[in-house]
């Protein structure tokens, strides 16, 4: 069988909670038969992820393959873009950098303290 006849799609990983399987959401457009407007369609494909590397939110390329199970007919070819860290993970990483930093912060002793400016919301009667 020739590899040139296989379908290839790019989609976003929706779930990867199953072992060696990722659910990939592929978005495509179809012209409405009566009104002619482009309509978005979404197809969920179950793709084989051999090393369990996919995480929800990743952008992956999948290709058609032989049936691997009842619903699995696709294989993850490559991960195109990883999902950015969530704010909680980024905050934990930032705290780790602060703990690793052993250099004490030096303050300029010659600097004069700044006076607080009065609020502009004063009520003058």
C-alpha cells in the first residue's frame, strides 16, 4: 500500500487520558448547500500516540492508518506546537527560580525615599 494515498490532518488534542490514545479535534469548513456560506465542522479522531507525549491543547499532525481498535484509525505523526504552561504551572516555576537564586538583592542606600503623592480624589469644600 502506498503512503501517498493516506489522509493527513492537523488538529488540537482534546483529551489524552486514555493509554496510548489521544482524541484530536479537527476543524474543517464546508460550503452550505443552500445558502453558500462557509460553515465550520468539527470531527473528533482517535489517534494512536505510542509514547503518550500528547497533552490537551497541543497542536498535532495525524495521518490515516490501518484499524488499530474499534474506533482508532489515525496515528500521531508529530507534535507541531505544545500548549503553553498554565498560570499555576508558570507560577510554580517562577517560585522555583526565586528559591534557587542565592544572591541577595542590594538596595541603593544613597537613594532618597519617595514621598507618596496625595490622592486626586480629595473633597474640597
